[in-house]
C-alpha cells in the first residue's frame, strides 16, 4: 500500500471513530444510561402521605380528658377530743392553713392532769415495791429453807409489778406529749385552698357517727382530668401550659397542669381511656394529670375534651386541603409544576396553583392541580417527562436526587405563583452547552459529567469509551 493510500485510510478510520463517539455521546446524553426514557424509573410517593396540612391527628402530644368536679378533701376531727367551736360555715372560702375548728382546751388540760397524776401514782407504787423488796431480802437471809421459798415468791411478784408499772409510765408519757401538743395546737386547719362544704354540727356528727366533720373543695367548680401513659410521660409536667379543645365544636381553652398523679390508674370496661386489651404484659401503665383552665365558659361536667401541650400552635396557619414542602415545587417560567405520575404511569410536568406559604414550616398550599390520591416525585435534575413512575424504591434507576439546596435561592418568597424557582436543568440551573464541551479536553469532559451524573455511571461510560478507543487503535494499527 502506498503512503498516500495509507494516509487516506487513517483519515477515514479517524472520521468513523469520531462519528461513532460523538453520536454515542449524544445518544447517552439524551437517554441517561443509554436506554430510552420510558425505561428509566422514578420513585413517586402518594400526595396524601406527603400532605403537611394540620388536620387533627391524635398523637403523643394530644391527650384525652374529661371535665370533673374539683378535688374535695375530707376534714376529720379527733374523736378522742371534744369540739369546742366550728369556725367556718358552708360556702366559706379558706386558704391553706386557715383554722376550721377548735377543740375544748379545758377538757384536754383535764386529761393532761389525769395522765400526769397516773404517772406519779405508778412511780410511787414502784418506789413502795422496791422498799418492800429490800425488806424481804433482809428477812430472807435469817429464814429457814421453807420460809426462804415464800420470801422469794413475794420478791418476784413485786419485781413483776414494777416492770409492768414502768411500761405503763412510758405509755402515759407518750400520751402526755400528745396532749401537750394538743393544747398548743387545739385546732384543725385547711390543707388546701378551697370552699367549705357539708359542714356538720357537733350534734349531727354525734348522730351520724364517723369522723368527717366537713369537706373542702378546691377553687372553681370544675377541673379537667387527663390521662397519659409511660410512653409519653416526658410531655407531662406540673406547670406546663396546655390547650383544651372541645370535641363538639372549635372551642378552645388555655390552661395549666396543676398536678400529676404518678399512681397507676386502673382501667375499667367503661373507662374512656381503656383500650380493651386484657393482656397486662401488652399494656402500658396509665397515669392521671389535672388541668385548671383559665375559664370554664362553655364547659360542662362530664364533657370529653382533647388536651394538647401548648407549643404556640394556636398562632400557626390553619391548614386544610393539600400542603406540600416547597422543595417539591419546580418553576417553568412563571408557572409552578411538580413531577407527577400521569394516567399511563409515566412522569409528567403537572402544573399547580400555589396559595398560602408557611415560611416557618417551609411548606405551601396547593390550590389546584393535585389530588390527595395523586403520586409525585421529589425534583431531581435527571428527571424527564416520559420516564416510568414506580413506588418501589428498589426499582429506581434515576440516581438519588442531588438537588442543590441553593437552587431556589433566587426565588420570590412572597408566596403565590412567584415563590418557587427550580427549572430541573443541568448543574447550577444551566442547560448543557455543546460549544463549551467542544472546547474541553477529554479529562475535563469526564470530570464535568462525573459531577453532573455521578462518578459510578461515568466510570461505566468511561470503560466503554476506553474500549472504543482501543478498537480505534487496533484499526489504525491494521
């Protein structure tokens, strides 16, 4: 072969190789991994599962409650004492520590004097017995054996009497201390703030028997009893602010947890808090807490309510319908769209109308264009219309989204149809520039696409290109 023909052959081979490489590149660019768009699968999720609208859901921060009468405390009196005077009457308001009744101090003093006299008598009896024992011991030394036995019996009897008297003295001294304390505190005081009810006179008390002379009910007619279990106990603490919600309408009341009962509550068949399981090992223990609302307007005794920990949610937007996180919204000029599954199971641009936007929560209202039963995909620069939608993550062939969180930085955040801006194009929101690629070296092109589509895919592609180059070298050698 002449040199001229050899040069022509080389030129032809190089042209063919270049044509194949360029054509393959644009095919790969157009179809992602070399297959058709319809074979590429994109993961989609149901709108209802992504909806951030604040429809009520019973959660670990919501508790069932019931309106009940305020706590009542029984006031008992010491039946061993005489009531001198009852200082309060039905309907009186009292504070903790206020005096409710007094005992007859003169009667107590009389009992105290009698107890002291009894101690003195016992002490004298002990002294007398000791004197007799000493005398009997002297006589016993001079007595014969038979008489000595009689003396021993008398001595032992006197010693036994002294032991009993010493025990009685100890008991009387305890009684004396109690009586002395009673003379200093000859009255009964209120244990809580509240209203006095069911006061009995001394005569009525004697007729009825028992030791409850009156009751004190906490301030206010009602309180709200809630229940929590061991799994959400961290949310309940005394002094915490709560919001009480009616189950009949939209009425709400603000309140405060006044007390927490850490004694496990028993569930009964008609208990509103019971979950109906008889397997004790599968249940969690329930505990009670009590709420004092700021007012009771509109509340009824026995009314069932919902109690939520107050985290400022009453000042947030009242969300209804469909709300999605703004990251799901893309921009096409002045129009907003999402990547949605169409009726044929393919990915399409679904244009939507944006309403309110919650800047704090990062979500926005979808006024039209989507239903709760639709399926949508999280935006990714690799997604194109015509790809296949799938709900199985294992089938996904589009690489995991690498959406730059700054892609929406230039978006108008005032809400409406101007608040989201993601165009789904190449890196940094720019379309791929073929002229720019033409000016790059092979290493620069490979690095560019590694960043754009992922190193793993380009590694496979690079292997293919290396193989093509090897074939070209072989052809050139021939």
